[in-house]
């Protein structure tokens, strides 16, 4: 099977696509590099790897999605937490419905933020909404989820995932943005190449199974990739976006994508430097009719 991407070839410079992979029925049917494949910042696609870490940690008995944050972070919670914070659970860290009304730890704000204890900073922010009800895109939740895994396992996220996820997928050790105290910033900053991102997508497509080994619990992936909260579009799971064609994806700024297409038994992976908000849609409009 061959994929004709001539329309994308003509618009590649405008779209800002660097690298593109398409996997169908377990085989790479398209590998196109307009720029040399290198490891690059996956931005918020990193969140989906943090979600995977949470699923693995839950299986290992290190945490529960139903834990209250006031227990999981009992030494970091404000002295008089509001009722909404008291109700918040680990699950709420994964859905962008934590209960806060304004995002924090976003983009360039991290560079100038005076606070160095980001856990206390996130938990001290207002919680005006009941958790699980209102979608507000926010780095606080995935950051805290990553912190919880690190505290329970006793090492950083990259080291935790290396034998459990990265090494089985053939992903060599990589770097991941730290916070001021040296903890992995689970909301962004993981560096991977598009082929590595594509293998992660293939693992998700296979419900967490790789070469006969269950790396991520299948029931967790099914839950994480399902709609957990209404975001005004296709819905949001546990640090995964739902999308057109009944897809779900890891999604990072400027077009870092691992799109899982269950019905087509396919994965589309992209690394890009795109400022075109329609880039993903335009790629899928070219590729999808050829996969059906």
C-alpha cells in the first residue's frame, strides 16, 4: 500500500511539516522527511507519556486515580483548602478539569516564574470550579500527576519509563525538561524523534501490548483514550485529545502528533514547526481517504 502525499508536498513549506510517518497494519507505509529526523521538543505530546506513566504506576500499586489530592499531596496543600480542592482526585489531574479557572506553568511563563516550589504553587492557585466539570487547558494537572509518579517510584519520569516503556520500544535514553528542583516536568519538554513518537502511537493502537508484553494496561488505555470531559470539540481523555475519524492523539505545540486510528488499524505521526492551525486537519484530509 502506498500513500500519495503530493498535496502535502506542494504545501509542505507553508504547513511547516518536518517529518511524517504512517503505519498501517503494523507496517510503516510512509516515511517522509523534509528535514533530517532529529529529536525535538514534543511539547504537550509529552503529557500523553505522563498519562502512560500514571497507568503503569497504578498497575504497580503506586497510586490510585481515586486518591484525593489532599492526601496525595498532604504536605503541599494550603492550610485551609477550599471545598473544591478537597474534592479533587488524581483522576482530575489528567482531564484538564482540575477545578482551576486559569492555566499556570504555561510556555514562557515558566522562565520568569519566581516561585521555585511548583507543587505548592499549583495547589495554592484558586479552585473556583467543582473538579471534573469544566475543561480549562492547564499544565498544573499533568505536572502534578508526573510529580506524584516520581515521588512514589523514587526516580524521575524518564528513568521510570525507560525499562517499562522506552527500552521495549527501542527508544534510547533521552532528556526531559526539569522543574527548578530537578523534577521532570510531565506537562512538556520530552525530546523524541518522529519515529519514536510513531512507535508510541503503535503501542497505543495495540492497547499497550508490544511483542507480547503488556507495557501499559489495556483497560487504562481504553479509559484514557475515551471522552472523560467535554472540551467543546471531540472531547478529552486522560491527557489525550479525541479527534475526527474517531481518532485520539498525543498533541504538542507546533504540530507534534501521534494520531491513533483504531478502525483503520493505523497511526499517523508528525513532527513539525507549524503555525498553521489547520495543519493536522489538512494532513488527515490527504491521508485518511487512502487508509479507509
